[in-house]
C-alpha cells in the first residue's frame, strides 16, 4: 500500500476496480491470441528519452501496413499487474527478466490477454470503436466508478467517423474533463491545476480511441511489433523475457540535449504528464513552486537515482532524465539510430530518415508510409509545435543544467557541436 504524507493511505482499490471492469469488457473486445507473447517473432523497441520525439516517429511508422503497434503506451498494462513504482521494487522504471518470471499466473494471463487485444494496426471501420473507447475511459479514470456496459452504450449512441467529434461527445457524456485529452484545438475552460486523480494508469494528456485492426497469429509471425514507451529504455531485459521467441531490435531515437531538456521543462510545467505520485512532496525549484498542486507528482519516466534530484532545479532534473535514458540504451546496445532533428527539418530529410528506418525494419518504403513521410503529420501529445531552435528561448537556463556527464553523452551521440543543436 502506498502512503502519502498529506492524505494517508492511497488504496489499491481503484486499480482492482479497473481490472474488474476490464473483465466485463474483454468478451466484447474479441478473442485474445492464445499464448500471444510466445507468437511474436519480431519486436522493435523505439528507445528514447521522454520528449525525444517517439510519438512522432511512431505515428509516422503507423502509416505502414507492414508493421504492428500498441494502441497507446505500455505503462497502463504494466500498472494493472503491479509492475510499476513502487510495487516493482526497483525504485525506478527499471524491470528485468525476473519481474516477468516472478509474476503470479493470473497476473501474467491478464497482462498477456490485454497486450494481445491491444496489439494491431490502424483500421478503417468503426465496428469495435465503441468498446475500445469504453476500455480506454475505464483505464484513464480509475478513480471513477464508470459502468463499462453503460460506456459502450453511450459510445454507440454518439459513434461518429469524425474521431475528435466522437471523442468530445463521449467525453462530455461520461462527465470527465476534456482538458486532460490530446484533442485538436483548444477546449474551453482554464487549464487544470493538478492531476485528474490520485491514482493514474495512463499519463495525461490521454490518447483518443481510433479505428483499429487487431493482430492475428499470421501478423505476429510475419510483421514486426513496434513499441515506443520511453520508460522501456530501462526494461529491455524484461521485454526480452516477455517475448522469448522474438528477435528484439532496438531503434535508438536521439535528440540533442538542449532541445530535449527544453521539451521536458515544458512538459513538467504542463497540466499533464503525471507519472508517479510520491510519498513526500517534491521540492524541485521551478516546478513545485510554480505548480503546487502537482508537487507530489513525478512526471515522465522515472530513472534510477531520481531521488537525488527531488530538490534540484527543474532543468537539472530534465537533463538527468535525458542522460539516464540514453545511458541505459547504450548499455544494452542499439541496432539502428535515427535523429529526431531529421524528422523536423523538412520533407526531404524526414523522408530520407524514414526510408532508412523502413529499410532497416525490412518493410517496403512505398504507398502510405512514403506519402506520410513526405507530407509529415500533425504534432502529437506536444506542449508546443516542434521547430528548430525552440530551446533558445530559455538558453541560459538550459545550458546551466548541462553537466559534464550530459555533454559527454551528447558527444557520444553525435551532438558535440552545439551550433548543430536545433
């Protein structure tokens, strides 16, 4: 049981309630692939720091019909079975093979079933969209006693091929705050001062449901499954154990430290990205004093040695997150590297970068993938539209956080010259 200084025990009941509600929805979602994890043959982990561009790269890759993905992040599924901080016992986001082998049989069955139903690729029809939307609302609002069957009926009543319009209608009917969602355009009302609840499984801004085609056994045998949660930089040994028959490949996505730290600072000051509620309030300068309602919440990935930064200046916290993620990836070993800078520096550089990734993945670079790489996509789960040099608006603050270790890592990743930091 987690204890908080201000409010006493935070019960595990919300998560247990979510598990019960998901059990009601599972028969409506389809039949999981039996022994799903053993049937995945090719696992590709997009390994990056938080705010490193993994959402953009993943959205680009989703346009290929030759790849499989999860609908969202892996984190909610891990939290359903207690593989999160502090329950994992690692003191961070780190997980290893022992965590998978040590799961009780019912927890492993739950994780594997939910993972199987989550894996697939973007679809065109809306046949299962109402059920998928109900599943996501249950996971996004664990503290609310949402009736899953009523949610499905409500979603069916407002079903619309215009996904933002459908999402807004469903969110409104469910009575939850639309400002915690990654909706296009600005929703009316003041920005929230704190998190959407005391217990969270998914980090806001919450993702929206989309038409989806579940993965078949044939898909698992012939298509790479791409997962992109930044915290997976600390879970590569765990993922190797979860998918014992898969070739595991690491796609290392890099971004220069200044732009990454700047993006992380923006995220910490945003009304979303809450990851872990801590027992003791954080004293991070430039965060706890700016967003006092968030002072118990750590945002983004939780690296080893995070507790040494609970009273540091916010840019130093962000620099440690960047350094620690890339250190973990390099310690494991990367199989291919792509720079985020290439994805935001115009259509030609982006198309060239995506073509190289497609060649490495062994999938065709044609049709929708080529069109999407050339045209680009709208910013996803962003605090501001990516643009070269945006970090220079707080240059002195960012540079002050770049320690010798951070600069050495930057050089190792090919960012030795700061005039190339865009």
